[in-house]
């Protein structure tokens, strides 16, 4: 989660690839849980493959690829884990 927060604070372009506005209209970062849900929905809608894996690593660091099964469930899948 720390890697995701750092990516959001740094304006990482990976969020745009997922259709996620990490900073919102006001320029302030959204809540980390809501950001994670939005990112998961973005991954759910992505085609599986090298680009998806690379983006997960870009946003989550070296463990990003291991998170893909969880992220591919989207926000709904994450909420079920709560």
C-alpha cells in the first residue's frame, strides 16, 4: 500500500492508464482504501498480459505481480475480503 501511496503522490502516469484520478479535481490525494478500490477496478477491466504485470509493478513495486489475482477481482472482490 505504501508503494501505491508514493506513486499517487508522485503523479505516476500508471493511474491514467487505469482511468484513475489519484488526486481528484482539488489536487488532493483521495483516501488510500478508495484509491486501492479504484485501481483494482482498473485492473479488472485490463487484459491479462505483460502490460498488466508491468503496470502492477510500476504502482505496487516488486510485489505488484503477486497482487494481480487479488486486483483482478476489482473493488467488489476486495470488499469481500474485508
